[in-house]
């Protein structure tokens, strides 16, 4: 399996372990009626199963995982807590195509409820995965089927296994909720199934990582409402905030923060005043190897945020590079494109010229708006907007198309023009 670059803190199966608060939140979001059988697909050590057992003591709990050691840990924890229901563990690949038939034969019926914390990785593609996606209507909406997140396959498998009108509560990576490449997937999901709730989780939700994740609660039936409930948990012990958005808007992003910062009344955006917006053309390896100075995100610290700097003259060697470097000049604004602290890495060029890496955007705006645009980008409201529109499981990324949508108060910009 090929894990994401940030997956250094996962186990050998690409799993992150869920904290008790998040596990309980997921269980509390599920339908309140007592289920006969609850399925935990890819259960690991079973933090979600443990939370479910605390809520429903007469539960018939079925866990599936290839890791026998993890199932023993779960069994001991259930016993320690005095669980009075039944627990059956199936040591099997969670993504085998025969799983629905196997469970139907073993359980004599399909489960009505499921929980799942899938591995955050891209698995090596197998032919059987196409069958799993096809069975639930996902195969035609995946951008590059061999680079599909495991979470989509686990969701598809849960939907295959569940009874009609059954519900699954899943923890999914930010890519499924926010990435542009999965807009088609989200549209199909929202058309075919009832997304009961989507909750943005704090980056501190998992042990040993700050991976961005969300909870999705989905029922195996046609949608019963034109609206979708989006929620946000700012910190593990804060109150959950919620809002409802139209399904067609939710397909853009199933992310509370994104929609909470949308300002439909704003007429002017960054695109209104931009002359040019482009990223640099040196990757991090080329930056390290080059003899001449190339500005990279590592050269921009948080205390530089919002300030203007003079960089002097660019190296003649750089100007001879092929292709020519993207160069920032006097009046340009540089914005970090990627990184955990990207919203803190915004500076202006007060003088001179400097070549930039591909982790930075060079924003060139009309001279009369330079100061106002900088002020807007580094304001508290600007930081919130940028954070909400960036996406990524580990290091957040800000797309050029989203940055163009950054809202501006143009009247205020005109008032500040004299200071530029």
C-alpha cells in the first residue's frame, strides 16, 4: 500500500487511532434506536466499537479486520468494561467482494448500523475494488480510479453490506470532503444517499498526528431533504456548531467552515484587482540544490506576516535558468500555497527582485490596491477565510481558483489607495 507522505505516525496499515471524545461524538450522531447488529469494518483496536458498546449494552457487535492482535485488544477492553452483548470478530480483508454474502450467511441478516475509521491511504489497486465501487454507483464518478482514497472504498463496502435504510458513521480524510477532484463523487453521494451530517474535526483528533478529518453520517436511502447539515467541532471539548446548506452547494465542499465564510453579498474579489497570480517554478529539491538564493516557504516565518521586504538584486545565474524563474518584484505580494501554517506566510516585496519556489504564489495587483489587499489577507477575517478554503489531510493547500474568490471591500481599498 502507498500511504500519504504525512502517514509517518500511522501503523503499518495506515491507521490513525481515534480519541475517546471523537469516538463518542460519532456514536452520538447515529440514530438513537437500539440496533440489533453493529458492524465495525476495519475495526483495529476498536475505539468506535467501545464507544458503541457504552451506549448500547445489548449490542451484537461484529468487527472485521486482518489484524488479529488488534481484535484481542478490543476483546479485553470490552470485557473490562463489562459489555453484556455479543462480540464476533472476523479475521478477513475488509474490502473483499464476497463480504456481503458472507455476513448475510453468518448473521442471517444484514446489519442496520455501521461505524468505520478507514486507513488514510491510497491502496494498491485491485480489480475487485472496481466491483465494490460499481455496486453502489460510485465507479463513474471517481477521477482516477487507481488513485482513489481507501475511505471511498470502505464507504462503498459499508453501503453494500448495510440493510436498506441502514446508517454508517465514518471518519474520512479531508480530501473526500474538500478536494476538487472529488466533486463528482460528492454529487453522486448526495444524489443517491442521505448524508445526515458532516462534521469537521479539529486537527488534534488523532493520536500522534494533526491530520484533518471529518465525520460523515450516511443512510442507505434516497435523500429526504434538499438541505444537508454541516457542523464544526473547533476543539475536542467545544460545542458543535451547525448550519444547513443546499445539496448542490454541499457538493462543492461538505465543510462547515467553507460555507460559513462564504459572503454572497460581496461583489468584489481578488480576481477584480489582480493583474497576475502564479506559483513559482522551483520545487523544494531544486531550491536546496541551487547555488543561488530562491525564496521558499521555509524562509518566511510567522513574525514576517504582513510586512514588506527588500530583496536586492536577483542572481544573474538564476536569470539564465531554463525555464526562466518566476520572479517577484516591487509591489508583489507572496502567499504560501501549501503548508500547515500557510496562512501565516504572506509578505510583500518592498524593493528588489527574488525568484520563488512552487510553494509560493506571486500575486500582482493594481498599485492602488496593494496595501488594502495585504491588509485584507493578513486580517483575522482573512486568515479565517484562507483556512476555510484550504484543504488537505496533512499540509493544507490553497488552490488558485479559490484564492481568486477571496472577498474584498473595494470601497475600503479605495480609501487606502493613498497609502500605497
